């Protein structure tokens, strides 16, 4: 089941610091690669996993050329996802630190 790309993008953007431009750039690149991957997937689904090549009088069947490209894009997406996960952890830590700094110590309370 494929999840809508807009939904994935909203989720990822909501989990990172929106003031961190490099994190947003990484998410944008990830979404762009996801779009390309899905287009290739559709093309392979339409064409089939193999293509017939005619070279003069010779005919032969080989794997669809986009399959190799999909493997490369998948590797890039996995690397970007690792970066996104790191940005998510950093943002969660930042939020936790901000929440902790807003808490009061018992010494600060007036009796």
C-alpha cells in the first residue's frame, strides 16, 4: 500500500525543526527521489520487468533498464532516511530540553 507523498512529506516536516534549513532540504530531496522511484515503478509495471531488444536480426530479452536505476535511487533514499532520522532525534532532544528548562525546581517556588 503506497502512502500519499504529501502525507509522507507532512509527517516528516512535522518531526524536524522547521528552522533547520538543511533538514528541510534533506526531506525535500527524499520526497523528490520518492517521486522518481514511484514513476519508475509505474513504468516497469506498465512495460513489464523485461524488455525485448532488437538488434538487426537478433532479438533478445533483458531486464528493464530502470530496475538498476531504482536500486540506485533506493540506496540514496536509505541514506537520506538515516539523515532524516538523525534530524528527528535532534529535534526531539531540543524539544525535551526546552520543556525541561521551563520546569520549576522546588527551590524556585514561593511557599
